[in-house]
């Protein structure tokens, strides 16, 4: 920061320098051992939730695909029988 001078209005001018100091933030505390090795309960729960969400998404995609394909396949089989 730049120095700032303050001058008073008296017979003897007084100059006083003011300098700002920027404080650096404290470093982030390192994680404890149970978080470093991937065995924390939080990490396990989060990983489980992600896997369950992915499986649910795949099952939902298959269900939608079947809703579209089954009627198309049935209509084709009915056209072939006639």
C-alpha cells in the first residue's frame, strides 16, 4: 500500500506516515489421517450416493428406452403377421 501523509494546520506542520499492512490468510489445515486415505465416513457416504445415483440413472434410461421400443416392436410384429 502507498504511504499516506497527514498534515495538520498549525504553525509547525507535522507529517505522519500511515502504512497499511495486508494480513495473509492462515493456511488451510491439512486433513486428518482418516480423510487422507479415503476411509472417512463422509467420503464413503458420498461415493455410495454417487454410485446409487448413477445406477438409478441407468435403470431410468433403460425404462424409457423400453417404453419407446416395445410399442414399435409390437407394431412391426403385427404388420408382419398380416
